[in-house]
C-alpha cells in the first residue's frame, strides 16, 4: 500500500466515523439537551472501540467542520 492509498483509506475511515457520530447525535432520545449529549456519548463509549473514539477525537481537534454541532458536543463529552 502506498502512502497515498493509506492516507485515502484513513480519510474514508474518518469520514465513516463522522457520518456515524452525526447519525447517533441526531437519533439518540433524551428528555433534555444535556441528557441527549451524555446519552449519545455513552452509546459511543459502549459500542465503539477505543481506536475509533481516538480517531474521531483527533479529527475533531483538527477543526472537523463535517461534524454536526450536536455531534461535536458529543465528541467533546467523550
């Protein structure tokens, strides 16, 4: 695998994680906004591997404009 292929695969993987995080942030039910963020973060902690969470957090730290505002709050709560 070339460096370019590895970079492309990493971007594809991050894009998939962002898509999932956006979907989770939009769909997890809760009685109020604070609980909504915590419930979504708990869902990610429960079902995602530490490597997936680390990759998403690293992406968010570098200005992930592709995360919804709600998903960005969820990532910050991880």
